[in-house]
C-alpha cells in the first residue's frame, strides 16, 4: 500500500485534499490580514471633518450653558471650514439617519446618547448634524466624509478577496488536474497500431500515470499480437498457394468435363477467399505512402476495366480531381465496391463529387438493394447478403464492403450505404482531400 493511503499526494485524492487545505489556509490568511488592517474590534475613526465634528460634540456635551456658547465661538474660529453652528429645534431638514450607511463610524465614535444625521447640503458641502444628549443639535460641514460601507466595509472586502483567491486557486488546480486527463483521452482516441505512434504521456496524478502505463503495455501486446497474426497468415498463404496450384494442375487432367469445371471453380474460389482475407488483415505498418492521386482518372480506369470484361459500368464526374490518398488502396476499395455492384445489378454508375475539403465517391447499382435493418450489419466482415441478395457461387465471401470501409477509415473518411431510387443501392465513400490520413487500428 502506498504512503498515506487514499491521500497519497501523487494521487487524485491527495491532490484534491491538498487543494482544499491550500484554499482553507489562503482564506484564513486573507481574513487575518483584513482583520489586522480594518481592526473591527476598535471604534471606527471618522476621517478629517467628521472626526473634528465628533470631538466638538463631545466637548460641547460636557460644557455648561454659558461655557458652551463661548466654546462654540472658539470652535468656529479654530475650524472655519467646519462651519460649526447650533441648529434651532425644528429647523433641521434630515436627509439620512445614523443607524446605517456612511454615518455609522461617527455614531460608534460618539457612543450612546448621541444621534448623528445627515442634513440638507449647504453650497454643495455635506452637512452632518449631531444631537447632544440634552437635545441640542449642532451641525457642521464635512467635505470628505466616510466612504460607503460597500467599498470600505472590511468584512465585505474580506469576502470578496477570499472569493477571488479561492476561485483563482480552484481554476488553476482544476486545470492542473484536468490537463493530464485531456491529454490521456486525446491519446487514447488516436490509439492505433502504427509502429511510429507516440506512447501515451505518463504524467499527472498517480492514477492517470498507472492507466497510461497499462494502456501503453496493452498497445505493445496488441501490436505484437497483430504482427504474429500477420506472419502466421503470410505463412498460411505461402503454404496454401502451392497445394492449390498443384490441385489445379491435376484438375486439368480430369477427363469428365463437368467435374473438371466444378473443381476448377472451387479452387478459384479458395484462392479468391484466401486473397480477400489477406487483404482485409494486411499489416498497417506496410501501407503505401500517401501521394497526390488523380481520383477521376482512377475511377475512369476502373469503369473501363469492368467494361472490357462485359459489364455495363459508367463514370459520372469531373475529368480531373486531385487528392492526397494511397492510390493502390483506393483502386482496390472501389474495385471491391464495383465487383459487389455488378453481381446484383445490370448497370453500375461511379459518381465523383468534389466539395471543398472532401470528395464523395458513389457506386450505384440497379439491383434489389439492401434493407435498412441490414445496412450497418453488411459493413462487418464475413456478413453476406439478405433475402434480396442471395449467395451463390459467384457472390463472394462478405469481405468486399468491409475491406472498402477499412480503406476509407484508414484515409480518415467513412463508408455508408443508401437506397437508390427507384431501386438499387448506393455505396458512398467520403474521403478528405488534404487532411493527413490516419492509419486504421
């Protein structure tokens, strides 16, 4: 078992726990700093004019009647900008009480028994009124009163700062944890048996590194398995071709014409089946290089080749269309589609359409078609036709569509089956023009 169990720092659980701990510590640091700066345990000190007015109110409250008049005059001379004066009862127009807002600091400074209000402004200057414990109200002009609570309130500033810090830390941690997952998912999505493919990156939390190592080992085992399978099939192919050739030579000496023809047909079918299976299971690492191909010329050549042996095959499309493809694979894939089409239709059309970054090749026949329920199934290897396409000695082995589909996928394209009006089948191969093809797994 690893150190600290689930909370091992290299694991996802440990990193999440570390994130929570770091967020808590950051939050406490922000709250502590805000407390030391704002010191809500001490009375708020009203700034400048407000402070002077509050101190004047405390002095006047402690003075008697005659002494208060003299002290008022002295304060008016000492602080001319304050404009301190006594407000006659009932003449003050109160704008704001002191229970909330920016007058709260003065109210705390004065303590109980005092009432602080905001009066109507005088010449654009803020006027603050302070009602003394005996009911007398004095007023003064305050040019730079306390800031609004929503900007200067220490607790709200603390919460805002803490929210920003935790959010930034959370986003950074989420990216740090999600980035290896994204790289892992992308590498797994591009998983292939290409010998030059890069292994999955083994980085990030321990669980992701373990999964990457396991997937890399699985990739190596599958590659070895595919290599062994290919070598075995090559050996089988080499060993079977010789006895098939000997049997064909011996069949030529059979005197019975009917038996000789049937045996030759069986031997040709065995050879064709062997070559089809080898074509489907060929080693991807030996695929030919991608080159610029005139797709239109290739399709015209295929149509002419089938026309030379008596089939009605037409080409419909531009005279020239260039794309980056594997020429032999393209020729083999379209040939398989046309071979399948001429078995079930009297007339076949190869259509080519070029649209921006993709080319579309349609192989159409006028045969009975394939039911919708069987279209997807027919793309799998060794799946042969339904009731509309009954097998006989010349219908093949169910590999033509699957080989063409593998070739389309290897080029980064796709193969699909569609109904033709009024009857028949359209096999559509869509391929990118300039996109770098990927090797099929």
